[in-house]
């Protein structure tokens, strides 16, 4: 089970890095084609936006796993261990519930778009596919937050993964 | 409603709830308690906030910065600049500042600049006899120019929340960035003269040409990126993508100090960070949607204009507010949350949004250099292995220079607006 989760985690991370890198390279090819071959990828801007939304939610979910989301941790880091554990547990439960709520309403929006049969302007892609990453990754974030709460309850605190820091702005 | 939102906001933030989630939770609670708008609107707002092509410039610039940091572009750049100015009094320090300015023009990130230039320049400065504190302080501060000199990630974030042109903001950052850079160069030369620090040997013309040839690909990048944007060849997002492609090409096929197998690992860290930043932006824009729907910016504008009669005093108050807030929260988040709140006030005072944006970016720069959220300080600690006290001690005298520049840019709008007025308006 542990190996399966490890493998899924690796796939998740690889998908994220290759998505952003792939988008950048397609954008470069697009610029080249526009000037050198006089061909314009009309679908690229739209595809870029939707793939960007997918990658943002995927990365935000990994951010929960590695505790790389920005927070004001001045108070929490100076609190006594017992208070810190209680706060971590509370934050995990609260954020988990909020993400579950987001997943529920996101899913309703997906269903609504599916029923209406909305499609995007350039690619004619069903819009429910564009909305799908929100409920899916919100659900994964909820599960990750509940795991944080459970770990805090059992006395293990989540600390930011050092190698993910230092790139902001 | 405002009281509940404010209390919820403060309580969740102080408890350490991640800011992006805190903003989403507060919006959800406010909608549930005080509005007939369904919660589904939050999902739509999150989607709409991220549904923008300009936004992709952020992960692209973060990726490009991290590829260049791991590769050899910075090293070649430093060797060339050092051969040009290394022999004047304080020359090595001046090369450090100039290398930061140059790297800032290709990376868009302050911490990436500190890592790329600091890991090479700080040991070199200490070896040449510069005081350790001075060397760390100088490069940590100069590295923060990464967000003032275009391209700049916080500028793109500001443009998105305030609906300002990215090209104008980028151009407006050039003169303030050079002003700060010049002040740091003058300070370095004065310090070097006073302490009689060692002066390097003047290199031969052949040496300058050799390092110039080796650094050619690094020097060409800002010309390609900024030249491409202003000549209309590509959009800022495409420019960011081109800088990723260019950095990959140069590192993999020309300098060959990075292997293809390392690339996914390099991209992994930066992609997660960029996603967290984009998610924070989505949270902030959703929260701003709530504020606008409840007419809170208009209420803030009425309140501020009743109590503060001059725009200059308002700008001073904003600077003070951000300097104080910088002690409690990360300054990028503070600017993302606060700027739209003052949109109506800015229009009431006829303050140019681009000028205000540059003032905000300088405040973020200041925030990056002051504890407890000074990201550059922590990055510098990581690069040098020194304690926070040493890094802060080194940065402190240079903060006075930054403060003077901040006030100058705040009260002389033409420093930021001259170039956009001349070329873009």
C-alpha cells in the first residue's frame, strides 16, 4: 500500500513538472511557427488556460502534502508543543471541511455544465472537463488535510519540506 | 458583515491557517451567513481567477529562474561583469550588484537571484577581504532587485489583481531598479575606499573578450525577453515561455552543465511553489470579489478620504501600513489582499495605478529583507550557512538606502512613469 502511494505521488509530481514545462515548450513552438511558418495555434491560448487551472490545483494539492502553502506561522511556531498540535489538528479539520465543501459545490458545477452541454469557444471542448480538476483536487486536498489533523492528533507534526522553499517571487 | 469578516480573517490568519485557504474559508462563511449568493459562486470565482493566459507567465518565470540557478548562466555572467569592473575600488562588490541587476533582468525572482549570484559572489567577496556581514548584506539586498527590474513575478500578480498592463508595469520598474542598483554601487565603492579593500588586477582586453564570448548567451537573454515584449514580437506570457526554452537550450546544449535527467527534478520544486502562488492569487481574487460585491473598497475610499486629505499623506500611510504588516505576514500576500481594497481610493486621489504598483513592489522588496517573513534573508542563510542575526546585521545598513529609494519613488512618480509615458502611452 505504501509503495502504491509512493508511486502515485511520483506520478503526481512528474505530471505537474512536465505540464508546466510542456506548456512553456509548446508556447515557444507556437511563437516560432507564427513568425517562421505563418501558422498560428488558435487553440493554444484556451488550452493553456485550462491546463494551467489543472496544474494549479494539482500543485496546490501537492503544496498541502509538503506544507509549502504560505501561512503566518509566527504564533504557531512559538506555541507550546501541545498547543501547536491542537492548532495543527484544528487547521487540518477546518481546511479539510472547507475543501470538502468546495469539492461538493465544484462537483455540482461540473454536473450542471455536463447537463447544459456547454463547450469552449476555440476547441469546442466540453466545459465540464475544464471544471473537473477543481472538485477532484479539492477532494484530494481535503483528504490530505484530514491526514494532517490525524497525524497531529497522534503527536506527529507536519513541517515544510526544505527543498520546496526559496523560489517564491 | 464587515466585523465578522475582519474577526474571522484575523483569527484564522493568527492561528496559522494557510493564507489561500483562509481567504476561501472567510469568503465561504460570509456567503453562507450574509448573502443569498450560492456557495457555487466560490468555485466559479476560483475558476475565473485562474482562467487567464497572462497567469501562466508566473510558473514559466519561476521555472526559468530555477533552471538558470542550477545551471551555468549565472557563473558566466559574473565572470564577464567581473572582467569589466572588478578592477575599480570595490570592484568585486560592484560586480556582485551588477550581476544581480543583470540576473534580475532574466529571472523575475528575488530569491532565485540571491541563490544564483550569492552562492558564487559571497564566498568570492569574503576571500577578497570584504567583511563577511557586508558581503552577505550586499548580495542579499541586491538580489531583491530581482522583483523590481523586469520581468518580475510580483508585478504580474499586481497587474492581475488591479487590471493593469503587464508591459507598462515592467517598463515602469526599470528606472527604480536602476536607481536602487546605482545607490548600492555608490555605497559599495565608498565602503571599499574607507576600508581599503583589495582591488583586483585589471584584466587584458583579450580576457574581457574571452569572458564576453563565454557569457554571450547569458547577456543575450534580457535582450530577447524584454526586446521581444516591447517590440510586440510576443506577449509577456510568451516571453516567459521563451526564457524557459532559451534557458533549457543554453544549459543543455551550449554550457552543458545540466543534464536532461536533472530537469524534471529542477522543475518539480519550482512547479509546486508556483502552483501555491497561483492558488493564493485565486484565493485573493475570490476574496476581492466578495469585497467588491459588498462595496467595501468604496467604503474604505470614503473613510480614508474623509480622514486623509492629501494623496501624499495617503501614500506615506500605505508605506507605513505595509512596512508594519510586513512584520506579521508575507508581503506578497499583503499586497495581493490590500491593493484591490484601495482601488477606489487611488482613483479618488488620481494616483496612477502603475506608479502605485511600483511602490507596492518596492514594499514587497523591503518585506523580503526584513524578518520574520524576509524570504531573501532565509535564502541567504541557506546559501551561506550563517545565522539569521549575521544576515540581518549585514542587510540593516542597506535597508536605510532602500528606504530612501522607496520614498523617492513614492514622491517622484516620474521615476516610475517616465519610460511608460515616453514609449507606451
